[in-house]
């Protein structure tokens, strides 16, 4: 089974802190994604990566950055956390061609105080 | 930019009732279509997908969806819902061979026993 794991299920941080969210997948997938999920807004794409060291902005990249140094790992970085970044963050991965099924991790619920 | 609309935010049904959840998208070209489900406390998982061929797609747990190209729609159906179908359902669309997956806002389904 494809497995996508995220480093924390729940995280509480203070405004201004630098926050790292880690995601690891074990299926050798080329593509990896970071979304945030908010009630009534569905999933919004923050960043995605289709190869190591490659990244593309999604719909809402402001205030975020990403890092993909290894194929299996995709990190989301909040450079200076703010209260409006309180949300559920979902990581997903998919195989290289055709943009088929994305496999999701369990999510990290981040609260910024 | 393409968008995905889910018409119902919250649907409440009794067990054995029939279900239809609406999904419309705004992209004019060839698309891949998906329905994902998120059960309470669980991660997003694929319910069904359409890439090509028969526009009536069958998924897991008795769900099906029909792609109507002329209406830009991909509605989800189930003839008889169960209490265990209580979950949030997301429609998603990608242009064929493209990275850009867009999700709808989600529909919360509550099935009363």
C-alpha cells in the first residue's frame, strides 16, 4: 500500500515562529503536493514538486516555501507563522505521468497563537 | 483558471435514501475527474475516477459517478446510503496530462441511522 506520512498530527506554534512540516512517501512517486484544507474552501494547493529540487507555486504560495532534497521527502516551511495560517495541512503524492490518483497523508492540524 | 463547484455544502439523509452530490467544473478541454472521501478522523482517499471511456464510473462501496461532458458535470450517486457513509466528499478535476488538480469546497454528508 502507498503510504504518505506527515511528521505531526497536531502542532501549536506562536506567531513569528518558523515552522517545518515534513512529508514522506514510500512509493517512489515523482510528484508531491502540499494543500491546506479549510472549512467551506476545500483543498487549496500551496506548492507542488514534480522532481527533486523542483517546485512550482500553487494557488496560495504566499507565506510558504518548500524544499525537496530527496525524492521521498517534501517539506513545507512557514517562514514566519501568522494566525491566518492556522489550518489543516495535507501532503499528497502521485506517480509521474497522467496526473492520476493522489495519495494523501493524515494531515497536520496547525494552530498559530 | 479552472474551478470546481459542489452545489451542496451539507446533505442530511436517512439510511436507505438515495444520494446524488453535484459537481461542475469550468475547464473546457479534456479532463480527468475524481471523487475523494474523507471519513471522520481519517485521511482523504479515492472513491472513484474517470479518465476516458464509459462515462458511468463505478467506485468503492457502491458509489458511482456519471460524466456528462455537455454539462461539465461529474455527479456522485449511491442508490442506498448507510450510516457509515457519513463523511465529507470532494470532487476534483485535472486537465488531461497537467499538474493542476483543483478541488471543490466539499460536501458534508450526514446519514441518520
